[in-house]
C-alpha cells in the first residue's frame, strides 16, 4: 500500500480593482470585464455585485442599509447588481444593433453615482463581490 500526501491550495487570481473618475457632480466607477478573460471563463461566476460603503451622520441619510457601531458611528452600505454578459449569452432585454454588437461585450461595466449621495463623507470604500463556483480539482474514486 502506498501513502500519498495531497496538498490543496484554494486560491484565485485577484480580479482588477474598480477604477474611479471624479466628475463635477458625480463619480464614475469602471469595472473591467475580467469575466471575459480565459482564466475566469473556465470558472462558474455568478452574482457580480458592486458595493460602496461610507460613513453617515444619521441613518436617515442612507439609501442602502445602515450598520451602526456602539460608539455611534453609522456606516451606509449600498450594493448594485451588475451584468456579466458573455459573447455566448446575450441579454434578452438588449435592443439589437448590428453596428455596436461587436463591441458591447468588451466594454467595461460603469456605475455612476451622484456626489450628493456621499454627503459629507471624506472616504468611500468601493469594491465588488462575485460568487465563484469551481469544479472539483480532485476526483474521488
């Protein structure tokens, strides 16, 4: 009987960070379509959600959910679901236009948020979350 040692490393590559462009009345966040890259296409991705969290003075000033700490600090948590359409699947609500279809899949997702939503917040934490379901790497016998 032979004895084997199996090491399993559950690690994923880090997707690109969201980019932010500040405009006069809003902030535009861009998420590069990493799900179109070969590495990510072999994984089962679902539920891409963009999050932005910032402190508020009053819970009433938040359009999302509020997390309050014991010391009276309120954190406003907001989430927006994003589309991860691949060339294999098309959005059913999308209006077909032959001139632009060849480019649409490669365009990054953009989220534009009015500055007034952030109120007096000095910092905003921005990130996105995606569910990753990997196939089993080890096949038990």
